[in-house]
C-alpha cells in the first residue's frame, strides 16, 4: 500500500488568514485529487492534477502538483468560515487496481470568524 | 443526477445481528468501493469491485462480505456485527481508467452495541 502523508492534521486559523496544506509520498502518482468533506457528508472532489508542476486554481484555492508527481499542496488565500472542513488528498496510478487509489488521513481545517 | 446513493443513513445494531448496506451509482462507472472512516484512521478500503462480476479485498476486509449485483449496485454485508465495526461507511465509484476521480455516497453511520 502506498502511503500519502498529510500535514498538518489539524489547523485552526482566523478568517482572512492564508494557509497551506501538504500531501507527501515517496511514490510517484499518475494523478492526484483533493477532496473536501463536511460533517455528515461524503467527500466531494475539488480538483484533479495530472502533470508534474501543474497548478490549478479554484477561486481562493490553489492546488499544485510537485514536479516529480510525489507531492501536492493546497493553498487557501483569505480563508473564510465556509472553508471549514476535512481536506483529503488521494493519489492514483494508471493501470492499478483499487490499491492504486490511496487516501491521506486528511487535514481538519477550522476557520474562525 | 443522483450520483452515488447509499442506504440506510443511520443504523444501530446489536452485537451478532446482520445487515446489508446498499449502494447504487448512475454514472456508468466500472469500479465501486466500500470504505470505513474512523477518527484518526482516515478512509480505509474494505472491499472493491474493479468491474461487474469481480470483487477483491481491501485493507480491512475481515467481518464483511460484498456483492456486485450488477454494474450499478454494490452491497456490503455484515454477517455478525461487532462493536469494532462501529464506524461511518462510504460507498464510492470511479471509472476504471484515467485519474480515478471518486464520487462518494453520503455515508452510513453504524453503531453496534
């Protein structure tokens, strides 16, 4: 099983601050996804990155895939209370079975008004 | 579109009782998955089905069985529930090729007393 390490595990900041969440592995992934999960709901896909060095933006969220396709980061600018949730990264490799879809344990993010 | 539908949303069982969690997807995905989510443990794969007619064990299969009834439906059965199976269960589906973007159901919160 390939491991994805997320950091930090917990983060509580004030509204308006910036933050970065990291997702690291020793394995190379063909693609990596970020999900957001709210209490009582299933994870919801935010973005997929495929190419090493790729950067994608979703409003105030910026996602980057590492050049070597082993790591990724999620940066939130001017965080808002609505950003509160559990953020999960997941990596997959082409041709793999379900073992090819690996989830990190998540970052619990709380944005305080 | 309904996406991935799971039932029931909540369930309380007594130790030794059995139950089946139902999951259906309408996205024409080939692959379907059952995960459990526990505090501090992240999403752990119980079983998966890469395609209709096939099922394979994931990381934590003991105490569970699955049935891929057809392309749309993938059920999870607990034959004799134990308190250690108290958890939140998620069904997910993906295409079997490409980035494996997962779509999740809303989850089943199961308590075994």
